[in-house]
C-alpha cells in the first residue's frame, strides 16, 4: 500500500483520537461539575442541554473513529463464506451503501443547519444551534472519509484470506508482541 496514503490514514486516525479524547474529558468535567454544583444546591441551568449536545458530538466523532478502525457492527463471516470471486463485488457494494447513507445524512444535516438559521440554545443563548448541531453533518463527512481511507485495506482483505474481527486482530498482535518480548528477554 502507498506509504503516503497510509501516513494520511494514520494522521486522520490520530486526529480523530485526539478529538474523541478531548470530548470524553470535556464531558467528564462537565458531568462532574454538574454533580458538584447540584450537590452544593446551585445547579447549572445549562448543564443538561450542553451534556446532551456533547454526547451527540462524541457519538458522531467516535463513529468516524470506529469506522476508520473497522470497529462498527458487521458480519464479516457472511462475506468470508462467499466464494472468493464474490467477496470484492460484495465489499464494494457494501461500501457504496454505507457511503451513500452517510452522504444523505450529511446533505440532510447541512440542510437542517440552514433551517436553524439564527436560532440559539435555550439555556445558553449566546451559542448558535448551527454550532451545536454541526456534529451531524460533519460527523457524517468524517465517516465517509474514514470509509474511503479504509477501503484499500478492506479490498485487500476481500481479495485475500477474508475479513477478521478488528478487536481479535489487535489482540493477536498484542500476543505476538508479548511473546516476542518474552523470547527476546530469554535470549539474552
């Protein structure tokens, strides 16, 4: 695979990881602050609305990261059971369906942003709803980018031995690393 393409994919993955980590930290701080202020008898009026929006952002950006890693729910065994000559066309068809779905979601999301116009959050009137709801179309575009960046690897798997669950593949790589470290440690 082209090294510059793989560098782009790895950079995109790091970017999404940083965004997801920042959102998790932000939501954690927000929830803790909400609990502390409520316990102190001074609940934050904007807490629930902002936490809900943060969760939506985390969902969409996390979905893009999951798409890039191939961690979404799927049934790779179904494609693996097919004759090898069918695997690539079925994989391409599945990717087209996913990209089309998220393209429609992005398109609709951008239309919703237009409809929202100058509307603002209820509890934080200084924040436009266009900003809060932008996670939907932006997240959909990020998922499309993730799917396209992962496509060469999926096609290679479809042409080769078939698909393997990403978590299982990662666990096997950790086992290989650990056994390599153990062997290297005993060889000294």
